[in-house]
């Protein structure tokens, strides 16, 4: 009797263990199948190549790509670099051979070679006290904004840095319903077929403004939900409160798509708002809505296929890039993690794509760099965060 009971208990335990094993395999299989078809990337740790002249970058707050897939970045040099520990060669007298701030705007070819460096104060225009954002239009002209207290204007240069135009009057107080100047512009984007520039206006104002690309004349503007902008100060962001009826500062991007929509980064409100190009509200999507402080919606770039099927969204607070379906605004996957190694981020701020599908990111605050993520085609990727996209061997 005792032997039979022992055998019975043994068989029962074996059965339980077997069942647990089968359950674990089934669960593991379910975990394995939680994938989605989406663009795949790997960080290119060798891009760009080292800078000459002991140059280093300060907080890097803009990236754009021209028609030849040359990558332009803009950074804040001396104002964000410590002379004692970073730019000793710029100190007076110099503290050592290294290092110096690079010029504000740098152009790289697709291989990562530095092609040209320029920018800063010059005759006929006022350089922003805190330059911000860089975009190249269809004529290869370079546009920048500024988010310093006195930066109520936009600058436009040729591809090689010759001054073309200044739109807006520097030194003006923010006013989201002003038609002659701006309020600390974050970024400029373009609808080249319509000849219009879309301004994320921005750090002082709370609006999207639309200009004629040729004359710089203001054509229209709007606030959140297509409302008339209101500069009334809002209480601190509360993820449990009803959605704000106005944008918060900064309005950080306004990206027109090829099918007549505009995708706006309401950064601290943790949301994308979508509009028709006349300012009529279409829909919105919250991203990581528990994110406080700097917010989660920093910058947007579209994939380069004709349908612009995907959105790549930079989230500088949570240190990742989201890959989203543009039509549904569903997050398909994400990549990145906080850190200073290639493929990691510290305040990933701006994002752009080239004609080959590669992604370029810049980092502000103490990140101070540009990174390239090489496109590896469409394939199965985890729906969860992929972490650091290190090259596969």
C-alpha cells in the first residue's frame, strides 16, 4: 500500500512538472510570436568620422538631410561647453591643446566625412542667442530658428552659408497672435508643392504658423485643436487631468505629410496632434502619457516611401525612438536606452531620414552628438522596446 502511494505521488509530481514544462513552453512561444513587421535598424558606431581641429560638439539641437543625402546638424558650442573641462583650447589663455567648439552648422556626406562647417553672427542678420532646429528646403536652402529669450525671428541661408533672409524682428516679446514676428521657433518644415513653410512656434508662442517660403509672409496660424492660440499660463502637466485645450511650450515640430496632413509635437503634453493643412483638427494620440518634465514627443520624421507609411518619433525623456504606423498612430516598436555608448541616448532631440531609409538623431543637454541608424529593411521586430540596436555579427 505504501509503495503504491509513493508511486502515485511520484507520478502526480511528474505530471505536474510536465504540465508546468508544457505551460512554460506555450508561454515562451506566445512571447516569441509578439512581433510585428516594421523597419529594422542598426546603429553605425563609425559614423560620423572624427572632426578635425580638435573640434567637439555642444548640445546638438537639429538635424536635416539635403537632396544628396548630406546630413546637416546644428549645435550650441561655447554656451553649452565648459572651458575648464571641455574646450580648454578656447580658454584665454589656453589651458591645453584640446578642445575647441566646432562652428554651429556642420555638413557631412553619406560616408560621414565632414564637408563644410559654418555659421554664427554675420553682417545683415542677427544670429539667434540659442539656435534651434535646422531644415533644408527643396532649393537646398538652410533654415534655422532659435529658442533664446530674444529669438523672435527665423534665418534662411544658401546651402553653403550665404545669408538670404531674416523673417521676423529679433527681440520681441512672445505673442501667439502676432503676424509680424515669432516666439522662439523650434523648427521649420516644408510643403514644397504649396510653397509653404510650417513653423513650430514654439518655446514662447503656442502655435503652428504657416509662411510663404518665398516672401516669409505669414499666411495662417492655429493652436491646439485648431483653436485660436491663447498664451494664458497653464498649470503643471497632470496626466490624470482632461487634455489641455491649448499647446504647451514648446510646440516642438509641425511636419506636413504628402497626403495633406500636419503632425504636431505638443511635447510636454505628451501628444501628437494631427491637422489638415488649413488648421482643421483631425485627431490626436498620447505617447507615454505618464511622462512629466520635458515630455515625450520631441520630434518626428517620416519614412521615405511614397506613402510615408511610418513615423519615427524621438522621445528625449524616455531615451528612445518609437516606430509608428502613420495612419493609425499605433506604436509598433521602439528602440534605444539611456546611456552614452553608440545606440544609446541622452536627450535624443531631433530626428531625420535620408533617401535610403537611414535615420539620423541628435542629442541635446549632455548628449552632444549625432548618430546614424542604418536601415536594414522591413522584418519581424519585437513589439516591446528593442533596446540598443548594436550591429549583428
